[in-house]
C-alpha cells in the first residue's frame, strides 16, 4: 500500500520493495517444514463455474509449501462434489473436499443435534465444519483461509497470510489480510468504507472493549482472508451469518494481546463478485450484509436499541468521510459518484437501525461454539468428522 506506517495497536506487515535477499516463497517453504500449513477455501458449488475458481486452482499449483488444501463446498450435489475433487486432484499437494451435505457427514451432526445444532447451510457453518476436520486431523501449525471468487488472485495472497505466523523470530498467532479495492466503476468495498469504518470510529472512541479498538485499527475488517494458528482455531466461536469476519476478529481480540495480532498487505488490488445494494429489500445483498455486520459489531460494543441517536451519528460521520473518498478517487483518475455514495450511507443507516432492533429482540443467531468446548460436550466429534470426510473422498 506504499507506506511503512505503524498506527497500532496491531502490527502491520507491509509489502516493502526489495525486501530480503532470499525470495519470500523460499523462506516460507523452509519454515513450513517445521510448521506445517493448511489452506482452507470455502466455496459455493456455483462458484466452480466462474472464472475465479479456475484461476485460483491454476495459481495454487505453485503453492507447494502447504501440506494440504481443503475446499469446503457448500450447496453442492454429488456431481458437484465429484467435479471439485477432480479439479483439486491437479494440485501438487494433498487435497481434500469437505462436503457438509454428504451422506457420511450429515448423520454425524444429526446424531449430535441435541447438544450442538449446526443449523442451515451457510459460509460460517461450513468453515466451522472444515475447521473441525482440520483440528481432528491434526499436525498443522496454522490454517489460512481465503474465498473462492477472487478474480485478481495471485500466489502472493496465501504467501503473505502465512509468513508472519511461521517466521521463526516472530510470535504471532493471527494475521488478517488487507488490500485496495478498485474496479472500473471506482472505489469498491462499500460496506467497509461507508459503514464499518465510521461506525467503528464512533464506537471505539466511546466504548471500553479492547476488541473494538483492535477492529478499529484494522485496514480491512471485512476481509475474508486471514490465517490463525491451530491452537487459536480451537478457541474461537464461529458466527454463521455475514458477521463471520467481524465475529472471528472480535473473538481473536478477546483472547490475544494486540502484539500477537497482525494485518498483512496481500496484493495491489482485490476484486471479487459484487453484491447489489438492494436498498428496498433488507433480506438481500449489501442491505442484509450491513444489518448482520452491524449487529455483530454492536453486540461486541454492548449496544442495543436503547441508543436511539446512533444511526444519526453514524450517518453524520459517514457523510463527513465522503469528501476524502471523493478526493482519493479523483486524484487517481477514478470515477466517483457522490450522490450514489450518499444514497448508500442512507441504506446503511436504515440497516443499522434494523440491527439495533434485532439485538433488542434477541434476533441474532448465536455463533457456533469453539471446538475445544464442542469436543468436551461431544467427545470424539472431530474424529467422526475426519472419518466421514475421508470416506467421502475415498468413495468419490
């Protein structure tokens, strides 16, 4: 991102030009011999038909320092599972497809439903299941996650996610990716820029939660790219909704001191599929996402519907940030639709009101429990998941 500024409280790992005589990939390959790595990719079956999926698999052919690549495939049929398994077989490392709806996995969770109800399909649920598989399999120092719809994917993304966690002279346990988001239409990342940034600015100044201060220090709170040690992975609850990234970051900040947390510059620009704003439908697109993200942030801040003026204060702060985004875009030769940005803030303000109402009514779905607690509640569950996944992959 063109700077070396440390603004705390978390450590920022920049992409500094000309750094290191030995290429980073060679160093990570050496370190990974002592600290094995796993790469986890949550995906929808429909994403296998998009250009990003095939690009990612092609680029992953050079990522030979990970011990295993795991694709957790949501909303998939048996045919989709077979296609995914065949696609991953071309990678130079061990690969596994976790299919949450398989005939082997579903009975495992059905038998445990009275103690842990995993709920309906969703990214958070699928990540939780895949994490259970990895923890049950064991032998990994760290796990990295990234989405399957990154159309600007390069091997530098996993490389820079993993390197801070396995460097022999560092003691970091969690790394969050950040990047620029620019498309032909201008600045992207609307929820991060126009909702999360101003909302966290307000709440971090007024609240006492260390997690809020940690989130406010992050350059891209909603990044789906992060890595964590297996030991940490056992201890965090996993949200099921659009609040996945916020909820994980909040849980990590509650467990770790800031000096064990970092954020890393992953790439020049990051592009993936864009959601519609859906200003008239609170159950779709960025409107729904904004509600669920806001609810998770407010829950961390301990704020409910009693703070009636928060949506208005948020709106004022967000509107004050628009001239800065406008200047940044125009100075870089990018288009900028100021009225559209203001309309987006209006939609997000209503979403914030909706989130406050949901919290007041207890309408936010509780996250899935940490795996260390789940294993105490249901001994042998991770072993059963591993066995089911292996039977799926062997049969497929």
